[in-house]
C-alpha cells in the first residue's frame, strides 16, 4: 500500500516542501492547488527540489488560483480528464481527472478558485480569468467518487475565506466565487465521504451531512513534527521518519529542534548538522539570531527557515553556498 500525503498550498516555497517530503517520505504527495506552477517567473519544482525528493515521492497537484493557467491549459485543455506528467515525478491532475487508491477508493480532482487579489495582479502574467472553476469543466456525469480533492470548497460547507484576515484592503475582492457554486453541484452529485482542500490558508476540520472535510493550511515553514502539521493530511498510510520535530535535508541530514517543556521556546541544534552543512552555518553564524533552550544554543526556528532557503537557492549544495555570496540574501 502506498503512503499518500496531502499537502496544502505550496506557493512555490520549494525549500519548505522539500524538507516536509524528506521528513515524512511519502510514496505519493498530492498538493491541493496553488502549487506554484509559474514557468518563466522562477524555478519550477523539478529545478528546485533535490533529487532525493523526486526519487522517493511522486508529486501530484491540482491547479489553484495562483498558477499559470494558460500553460496548464496548453497541456490539458478543458475536457481532458487524464493526468499529465509535467516533469519526471511531477504530475498535474486536471479538473475532472481521477485517481484510484490502493484500497479501492476513487479520488476526483476539481481545481480552480477565485483570487481575492486579482485586481493587483498582471492579467495574462500573474493572473488568469481561467482560474475560476465551472461545472462545465468537469465530466457531464461525475464518477462515484469517495474523495474529492479541490482547491477551494463548496458554499454548502459554510466556511468563509474572509474569516481569519486581520487586515482589509479595498483592492481585495471577497465577493462570491463561482467556483464554490460549481463545487456545490459536485458535492450534491457525488456525496463523497471525504473532501480535502486548501485556499483558506488556515486549518479547518469539519463535516457536512455525511462528508468529512479538511481544509489544509498553507506550507509556510519547514518545521515538521511526527504527529503531522496543519498543512498535511495522511490519506493512506502514515510514516513517521523522526523521533522529534525539525528540518529534514538531502543526503539524510537533519536539523533537530530542541524545545522547552512548554513548547513556547525552541532552537534548531545546528551542532547536529553534517560537517559540510555545519561549515556553511558556521561561516554565516553572524547573520542569524540564536537562543539557548535546555542548555543548547541554536538558531531560532525563523532563522533556521532562512538557512534552509539558502541551501535551496544554491541547489542544496552547501559548498556552492559557501563559495558564492551573490545569491545569498538570507
């Protein structure tokens, strides 16, 4: 049986996604949209993720609102309901495509959603009207799916994306999202037992009639815990690769997190790094803020995130990062 891990919005945070997948080591990972498929605007996942990730985990993703929809439509026009391999180990699941799990359950994918920030984006470059999901984008007769994986959620769930925003900008559009009405129809026609989505940038767990739903938080940091993260959901299986929390790196490297009893304070124990990674940290020690926890002095988690991103920018090669400072803005 494959171990299948669902992951929330990635937004092209490849360093954090890499650490997460190296920590949990699922056979399959499915991203619920806003993956970060932006050809020409930055590195694509196959360019940024270390080979150790793609050799072990097959990544599937649905389209969110923040993707290059014209590029995705080029490889999967409306009505194309088959998965498309975008690069070795990275597969796009178009709207209406399906996947059968080893336990027999059928997944129906239904990506798309409205960008609340569309007014401040560049049409045709960083925003596309094609982001919206319509019922016509899906098969006329929907399969009897056990699980729906979408980007946003049906209106019928009663969840509000506005809830949780602590600031308001008149340029943001919190008006109705036609994609949610389309998903209402999917909910009524399929009546799945499980629904997984993202888009809201916070974790919400609930139920509607006989459908259990989980809205996943976005991937916003590389800190992983054995019990899981708000941005993850085990769909099939469950792998715990580590005794405690921390950041996983290629080549089996690991930065363990040391916490106090209250879990209010923590530090990343950089002394546990491999010699090459520790040499990089030691060279840049003055750039990072540290604190002492349980007798160990290490990076505060936010600074360890920065260290992780530095490695990603240099192709996960600590020696390259030591030799060239032009990309190092950590």
